[in-house]
């Protein structure tokens, strides 16, 4: 085993141990195994590998490790009191937070100011939820929503160099191909791989039963990998083979398309069009031609040779066509869009009972919350004032990327490359608006992991660019306070 590939072998070992432990060992032994993995993470110097592993097992292809009940085939829960348990995920975040606090080297985080406001306002929302009424179960639920946001502070401490960003990206990229393979598996069997391994069957995903399959998994890993692959693809630094990067980006995009999730498809299309305009006029035409060749090969090998994929692509196209009904005044998009006619009105009706501050994390919020309508749910949670603050923070993230990215790459031929990350933020907000809540406090662990990785990578790259710019007297950089 060479030092160069040690991180790859470590990740493979972690994934194999996790898989075998969850699906083939008794629940008690499974809990012990994951505690041993946690201890190894705390003692390891390969923190970025363990963080990548944590991202994968929580947003895995084929929806692996997604069992929900206490004794199910799942990543383990650990009982504390009768009716109260702590998950391995919470233990992992807690111990990495403690590990962060014990670090002796300084941690630079360019978005520290923005997330200071984010966290302080979150505390304020929790406090004003109390007089609105919060039962014990919802106190626990709120903690489990908010605690993973510590990842946004944790990850930059371990992604402190561009080389780590490159290695971490290389570790995550293969998940794109596994995600696509798991979709094809679902078309054939009608179930996710996790269902098969747990010995259950629903059969609702197969293309023989319905004209369209809604199989999808690892969506947040896919989005992160697509953005990263495109960033490296158009970067002047040849750190990763461009043919491989193009394959990663296009395979991930194909998997998103095959999910038939219209909001994600629209968001990804906006990002790709935006990247074309950002990079097309800056000497990157040959890279787009390279992407075109990769597309042709991928279509020839993967689609036209596989009737399952071809059928799903046709069905997805028909589903996208239903959006044309919106322009003709049909808010249901041919009966396929309940968000506008059912979900949104229910949330907004409750929101108007407390439009200024919303309902916080009160019992009323949890009774009416609906993550399918992102902006409406955010309004219900924090009200108009909180909505303006949180969206303002989100916009400020993009402004800071633009400002620091522009000044740290001045006079370089690829000085617009940082716009790919701004387009990534726009993609996130389109998904938030059209498909599922993707900003605010009430996000899933997978979503907060996406933000943790996404912002940590941007932080590392911009700091690295700043260090490089300092070596050039011709470039004056911005402050990173």
C-alpha cells in the first residue's frame, strides 16, 4: 500500500466494515462496531477520509443504511434513558466538535461572520418558540435539526489545503457511478438495494409496473460531485484527468435527470447554462467540445444499449413537458404538481396567523411544516423578518465568494472560475424553491453535510488562492475577516 493511495484503501475498508456490520451482524454487535469506528476516527490523522465516509453512509447510493426504527438494519442508535436515544451520527458530530476545540492550529473560515449571525438567530428562534408551546418530543426533534449545523464549522478545520480538497473529491466521485447503477437496479427489481438487503419488497420503482420510476439516491453527494467535477474540469490546474471529470459531471447529471425530479433538473440546467456563459468566452471552448465527446460516448454506451434507461428518459421528458401546463393556467401541471394547489396553501394559511416571527420550533410549526415547499416552510418557521435575514445571509455567501474569488485570481486567465460555486448556490436555491427545503434550519443531515462540504471546499480553495496571490506583488487580495 503506497502512501498516495492509503486514503483510498482506508475509505474502502470503512465502507466494507459498515456494510457488513449493518446488514449481516446482530444489532448489539453492530453498535459495538460503530463505536470502534468512532474511536478510530478520533485517533486518526486521516480526518478528511472519515468525514467523506460519514457523508457517504448518510447519503448512500441505493439508500443503503437508511433503516429507521431502533432495532432495524441501520446505522445504530444508543439508548440513554427509556424512550430516549442518541444516534451514531450525533455521537460522530459531537466528538468531532470536541476534536475541533482541541486543535492547536488556527482554523480560518471565510464565512465565519455569516454563520455567527446564522447561529445566533437560530438560538433566538429556539427561545421564542418556548412561549409558543414546545413539548419534550419536539425539543429533541429541534436539537436533532440544529446540531448537525456544527458540521459547517467542523469541516473547514480538516479541509485546510487544496490537496485535501482534491483527494476528498476523488474519494467521493465513484459514488456518482454507484448512484446511477442503483437507479438501474431499481428499474429492474422495483426496489432500492437497501430494501433487497433488508429482505423487504415494495416493487413500486420498476418500469414494468409504471411508466415512470422515481428512483433516486445520494442526491446531495451527486450535486456536490457535479459542482466539484465542473470546477476542476474548467480549472487551469490539471490535478485530475479531464476526461474522468467530464464523465463524473455527466453521469451525475444523467442520474439527476433519470430521477424525474423536475426542480432538480431545472436547477441543474440553469447551472450548466450559467457555466457555459461564464467559461465559454474565456478560452474554455475546447473543454466544452471535450464534454460533448464524452456525452456522445456516454449516450452510445449507457443509454441506447439499455432499454431501461431509454424508457425512463422518455418518461422523464414527458414529465418535464407537463410544466407547459403551468403556462396555460393549470397550477397542477396536468395533475402532477400538488405543491402549488395543496401543500403551499396549507402552510401559508397557518403562516398568516403569525407572519412577522412565524411559529419557530413550536408544536404548531411541527404540525403544519412541510419540507416540500421550501420558501413557504421557511416563512412558517421564522416569519418574514427571519426569512429576510436568512435569505440575506445566503446572498451574502455568494457576494463574498464573488469578491474574494475575483481579487485572489485577478489577471489570471481563469479568473471567473469561482463563479461555478456561485452558480452552485443558485442551484441550491432553485431546488429550495421548487422541490424541497434546502436553506434554513430545518434541513436533513444529508443537506447539512452538503453545506459543510461545499463551504469547506470553497473556503480551502479561496484561502489557497489568497496564499498564491500573496506571492505575486501584482495581485492585491481582499481581507478574509
